[in-house]
């Protein structure tokens, strides 16, 4: 496993992380198996949100920690807040209340990382600053980041904060590449050149912030998994070719494609299968060549100017 620094006051984080959104429908024993499989394979990063399973994902995970207190010292826990009953809410009261709820459900006294889940256009910077300051000084949150924000939203939020934001969690996969497309297609007039992310990929690299990729095997917005999808025959053929070359599975190659980006990247998997999680961990061992990276990108239906 490979590790990168997120913040000076927390342990280095694995480049593969466990996304815990889907664990709410599983039994506690199954969640414990997933957690132990991750740790045994060098994955120490677990990503939550207060809304996952309406809190059930955090509660189940917390039960695992409650029954074995030593597990907490082996992991880095992140959660997200800011979605509040059909609206986005960056008020001081909501952020603090959300964190306290997550801590209670997770049976821990601190979060290593807290992300604001989606941009709140009505955000008041002083409210966020007060919430973050209180949470940090009380020891309840050790670092802060964002999710689903572009560079200008990050700049606006950062301008009012005393701490450096560490990461931005964004959707990115071989079959969902707007973050990358806009850079390749500058000034072309092609649809892929439409600026949707405002140069956020490059911005994160400049600022040394971690790009956390969610839905790393999805195409579209939750339309399905790219593996064996009839819309992507060439992509699946190329994935299989490289899987055979590196003696891994196709999903491992799809994850390694993301890790090949020349910046700090964490792949946040969504699997609840221990076997698939082991395959994800192997992605840290595969170093694709630049040509292999480009061939995969083009096989997903993308063209270069």
C-alpha cells in the first residue's frame, strides 16, 4: 500500500479508502469483516457521511469500534456534513450538531477529517470559521476539507478560514471524466471542452490538496458500473488486456488509472465485498505507463484534439 499526507496532525492515509455509504444494509459482522480486511491489506482510511443510511452506516461502524477499541488507533476516519433535510446548510449550529451526532454514532471522540458535503450558496464564511475553530480547538475534528466543490468555491471558503483545506472529494472514473476532459479540449469548440470544473483538477495539484475520487467504477451519475457494460466494449477489452499483463483484475486496473494522475489522489471505493476490496488494494502496486493511461482514456470513447 502507498500512503500520502493529508494533514500534519493525523497519520498518513492510504491511497485506497473505504467508502462506507452502502454498509447500512449489512449486518454488523459483515461490516467488521470489511473493516478488518481493509486494515489487513494496508487500507487505513474510512469515509463516512452523516446522511449515509440516515446515520445507520456510522452507527454500524461505531458498533464495530465499540467492541474492539484498538481498531480506532489503526484507522483514519473521515465524515461529511452539510446536507440538511433537502437543503445545504453550512450554518455554525448545523455543522457542530452534525459532527456531534457523527461522533456519538461512531463511538469515537474525534474525526480525523471533516468534509463539507455539497456547496451551500447561502454560506456565511464567519459561520463556517466559527464552527471549524470550535471543533478544532475542542479536539473533535483534526482537519477539514470539501466535497463536490470547484476551485472558486474552495477559494471563497478558504478565504474565511484560519486552517488549510486538505482535500476535495469529486466524482471521477474512466467513464466519468469531465475534470480531465476540459483540460484536454481547451478552445476546441467540442462538447468535452465545456468548462464544468473550472480547472479544479489543476487547482488541487497547485495547492497540494488531495483529490478523493468517489464512484471510481461508475459511469454517468449513478447510471451503472462500467465493468461489462455494453456501452463500453473497447474500454473493457483494454482493461482486460492490462489486467492480463499485470496479473490483476479489471477493477484493479480502473483504480490504478486514477492513481496514475501526477498529484495526491485517494480512490474512495464503494464496495462492501472484502474480496473486491483486496483487489482494490492491489491498485497501489500497479504503475501504468503514460501510453497505457492514454489508451484507457481513449478506449472509453474520448478523443484527443
